[in-house]
C-alpha cells in the first residue's frame, strides 16, 4: 500500500522542521544537499527527505523516483515556498502528472521585466520597465519617466540588490554592484545563468530598470482557482530606516486597503494579473504600491509569502499557511478566516545595524515588554554580520510579533522595541 504525501520542493531546513513536526507523515521533502549540510535543524526521518543537487533537475527527478520506489510513496501534490525552487517544482510536477504552475508561467512571474510587459499589455497598473545592459539603457528610462528609477536583478526576491537611482552616476554605480553581486552570489539557483522568460538573456549580466513608484507598499497572499480569487491576507509594509531601499522593518496584519481601492475590483485585478502571467491555479503572493488611487503591482509569484508572515498570520487568525499550502497542493478546500476572526498584530524584523561578529545577544528586555507575543532569534554569538550589498541575509537577527498600542504610531513602536534587544558585537575583521 502506498504512503501518500505532498512533495515539498526545495525549501529551507527551518520550514522543513516546522512542517515535519506539525504535519507528521504528510510531506516528502526534496531538499538541496547543501541546505541540509549547513542546517542547524535536525533532518526529518529518512523516508521523508530526498537530498540532491537542486541545480541539476534530471538528477533530482532520478533520485526522487528511486526514493518513491524504495519507500513506496505516492505523491499527491506539489508545494513550493521558495522562488529559486519554483522552476524545479514545475518540472517535477510535470513529470509526475500533477497540477502546478507551468514552467512558462513560473518563468514569466520570476522575471521582473517580462511580468510587467505582460501586465502592461493587459492594461494592468505597474511601473514602466526596460532591460538594462549598460548605464545608458537605465538613463533612457529615467528620461522617459521623468524621475528616479529602480535597478534590480531580473530574478531575485525581496530587497536584495535593489538600487534607487536618480542620476547617471547612480546608474553606473548600481550596475557595477549588480554585476559583481549577482555573479558572486552563492545562491546559484536564484541568480544563475538559467533560462529567462526572454530568450538569449543571461540573468547575471542583464538587469531590469523600473520606474520608481512613490506610495505606501503592501503585500497579499491569495488563491487563484480558475475564475475565482480569494484573498487570504493583506499586509502593510513599514520600511526600515537607514537600510537598503525596500528593506521591510515590519508587516502590519490585517491591513485595510485605502478607500480608493475597491475590494471587488482589487480581486479582479489579482486574477487578471495572475492569468496574464499564464497562471490558472496557484497560491500567490503579490507586492504592490498604492499610488494615485491604484494598486501598482511590483511582483507576483506563485508561492505564499515567507519571512515572518506565516507566523504572524497564525498569531493574527489561527490560520496555518503551511497547512494551507499542503491542502491546496492536494486539491482540498481551503477555509480562510472571516474578517471578524483576525486581530491586528505586527511582525517586526530585527536587524543588525553594523557589521561585525556577534559577541552577545540578550532578548530578555524585549520579551518582557507586555506588547510582545513572540520572539524568535535566528542568529547567535560567534556569527558574522555582513551588510548589503555584500550580504543581505546575515543582518536579519530574527523577528518579534507584537500587539501595538492603539494610541501610538506603529513605526515608532517598532523602533522602541528594536532598541530593547541588547546586542554586543566585535569590530568586523575581514581577515577573520
């Protein structure tokens, strides 16, 4: 008799531990061998994980087939939580004959250039965009839109290697940093020379320039199933002062759309935007900026939002995004909590402000604050902090979930709580 499981493709060791403990016997993990080798978390049972080089799809599919035969496992669906693993998930799902966004739809959604070209063609609100091979390409877009632009990789996630440019010199500096950063980045699946949605484009040497849009930024998770769209959550973003552009200090959930945005029209826009990319059935995450009464779309990807958002959503409503992803992969019904079942909470991301090596970190003062419901730290003594653009990950120390005081500004409360984390560091020693 087959042991039936959802295949989770290419996620991180912390997510694997959560899913394995929370849903025993329900998931099979296809994990990058390098991720498991560096993980502090314990691995799941031998039957629950296939280790492979995820940059080699055919080897992954072969290893998966042997594992399924050995342990008599039947795959009931495919789920993915990480941008760099979406293409592999699409390929594996296709081989297994299981529903998942197509490889073409994944490529279109991951391309910061092609996705916007498709949206513009469909008459949907998003920034003007062009491909950039040399600084003059970026300057031409700046002249056309009459204002600042943003330079970023064609693929990627979050604020990594995102540069705001207002002058030709800004464009030249940003392009140099992009070329070096993307070429030398250790995550080859995120920034490697793999296929782009635009033929003949090497994502390590050609980048995207977008019109800079001023406004308040949001993100949302939603489910697309044919003609139907259900919004799971909307989060308002609070930017981190003094950090690289686009760095989010906190998420506020649930967030209300501004009055200018009609909820029914917004749901139609979500469906139109996803279908323009070739998606037909998917769990999706959209980043957008509200400007001039419109939800101007920045990025849409066929996976749920990550970072501290699943934990924040659970605290807000009791809704489990991990379980939702497994249910959706198997075609089960997903019941989203109604508006009255959510309470307003904030997910605060904790950052180191300078480079160096952590000597000590004490969260007792932070945890003692009556607003704090949860504190999770991912760094500790002895770990080295390197700041952007050399490294965007090590500066993130963890997150806090708190219930804000209603009478005080939320951004100011975030700054106050951040100051309660006692952090001691050695001066940075590049040769150490």
